[in-house]
C-alpha cells in the first residue's frame, strides 16, 4: 500500500470521526440526555448483541427518555476497525478477572473438552466485555457531555455581536 493510499484512509477516518462528532454535538436536546443516549449506544455497541444492537439501543433510549439519535451514533463505535480491539481487550480483561490464561481455555477446547471450554471461554469473554462496555460507556458519557457543552459555548460566543468601541 502506498503512502498516498494510507493518507487517504487516514483522511477518511478523520472525516468520519469529525462527521460523527458534529452530528452528536448538534443534536437538539440537553447535554445530559444526549450524553446518556450516546453512552447507552456505546455500551450496546461494545456489548455482543449479535446484530440487534441498533434496535435495542433505540428501544432502551426511548424507554429511558434519553436521546435516540445519540444512542444510534454511540452504537457506531463498534465497527470493523474497532471490533478486534474491543474483542481482544474483553478477552484480556476477562482472563485477568478469572486469573486464567485464555490460551489454556482454547487448548482444552481443542483437546476434546468442547462444551465445558466453550462455556468457560464465553464466561471469561462476557465478564471482560461487560467491564469494557461499562468503562467505555462511562468515558463516552463524560466526553459527550463535555463536547456538547463546549460546542454550544463556542457557538454562543460566535453569535454574540461585539460591542461598539471594542
């Protein structure tokens, strides 16, 4: 891959994040409800929902009366670029929680202890993923509420006309 192609990918990723940022901070709602919706979407996006994350996030956001548009944007955190990172992190955190080596679980699965190993592996992954999803949602909430407030303050500063004599 040439340097020019890498730059285009980097530029595209930056543009994508900028677009998502602008969509989030321009949502018409109070900053707390926007941030809560976004955090919910991030949690659902990171947690394994097997393809039904967006409807679940929208349903829960409506149920809690949090911002649905922000919840939808939050689910987009999990995408083909970030999935390997979150899966690996979830497995590592789960293994740390259970004080086990994930490689041992995989070896026992290959060794014929299939169902037992699969259930252990799923438990390790889900425990780690729950922690990772909760932490991601907490961070997402803090970042979103600050971003919305910052954007609105800056927008308000630009709107105020200068006084005569300045």
